[in-house]
C-alpha cells in the first residue's frame, strides 16, 4: 500500500486515492481498536502463556504488532506524498524536523471525513502496547499538529483531548526509556503549540496526580513568555526539566516493579578498603636494588 500511495500521480489523488482512503481509514481505526482490546484481554487472562510461541494468541500478538508498525508507516506515506523533499524514516522518528505534510496529506487533513479517523488512529497509536508503534505515532503527531493548526481545524475541546491522549499514552508507555523520551518531547511539543491558543490544555495538565499547582503556573508562564518572544530560544532545557517534574509521577512502571519494595539501610558503616597487592618489581628495578645482574641480557648477546 505504501508503494502504491507513493507512486500514484498527484492528478489521481481525488479520483483514486481519496475514495480508497475514505474506506480504509475508518475501517483500520475500528479494526486496530478491536484487535488491541482483544489482545489486552487475552494477556490479562490467567491461561495466557507468552513463552508458548506456537499458541494462537502469541502469533496474533506478533501479527498485530507488525501490522501496527506497517500501518503507521502507511499513514506517514499518506501525509508526506506528493511534494516536498523526500526524507528518511529516521528523520521523521527523531522529531520530523525536515518533514512536512504535502500534497496528499493536505487533501486528507482538509477533509473532516478523512482527517478524523486518521488523527484518532495516530492518537490511539501512542498508547498501543508496542514500543516501536508508539514511537512512530509520536513522530506523526509532531508532523500533523502544525499543519492542523495552520488549517484552523482544532477547537478547544480537540486541543484538550489531544493533550489528554498524549498524557494517557505517557502513563501507559512511559516506563520504556525510548517511549518516555519520545512522549515527553511530543507532550511538550503539543503544549507549546496549543497553549497560546487554547487555555484548556493547562486545565488538562492540572489533572496530573501529585503535581504542584505552583509548578504548573511557573511552567505555563514560561511557555507563554516563549510564545510571545519566539526569537528567544534560551531556556529550552529549563522548560523540559519543569515539564518532566510535572508529569514525572504519571509514567507507569514495569509489571516486575509494580510491587517492588524500596530498601533503605540507614547508618551503613563504611567498608574498609582492601589491601593493595604489592607490585612485583621489574628486572631493572631488581638489579638497581641488589646490584646483581639477572643475566637476562646475556641470553640475547
């Protein structure tokens, strides 16, 4: 499907690709939602054996993960086909700085019937229990959001829902280091672009458990200040550190660490350093000490 989309001439978008996508996008959204829900229930059942690689459930899990990754790559092809400079997948997954929505992507995002299932799929993909899929979806959010803001297709409720989806994904997948990095970047990226237009995203951030209201106020003021002075790029690290402090408690934990008890030993005595083994002197040093020739030199005379 990716090859077909990328090879399709731009003059055939309206007559060929858009009708196909109008059927494919809603179907795949429903299909992926149902399959992930089914496999979540299967994994939670007592009889599920992940080590039995021949079981039907394990094979379905593998197939769905591959399908999810391929489908997100297909959506990337939809969004970036038909103009602009081609870029590698690595550049998109590292933040998409050199990628833009062009051609077919513009046509899809301009149509509510197409943009709605596409964006819902991307937001759902952030929380799919597959680390590479979540990372790919995060890169697609970075790609789509600026263009949707340019098209003025986002309302206050949409902005709040988008921010909530990113934070929920952070809660689901934040215990994976790669996803923690990608989702932290995406959440901060969304907040920076949505907050100047929609105050509702600040209210969403305030719902994060165990966060201090003072921290949110300081962070929000810094974002607004940066938006008013777009040329000033200083303080990027400070913004990220403030944001991490707010959402830090939101990240989930791995199953193996859910009930881990932290052990703290107070007043632990210092360990005595072990004795250093005496260095064996070299032959030259031995000669200098006792004044006797070891005779090694005469063997090679």
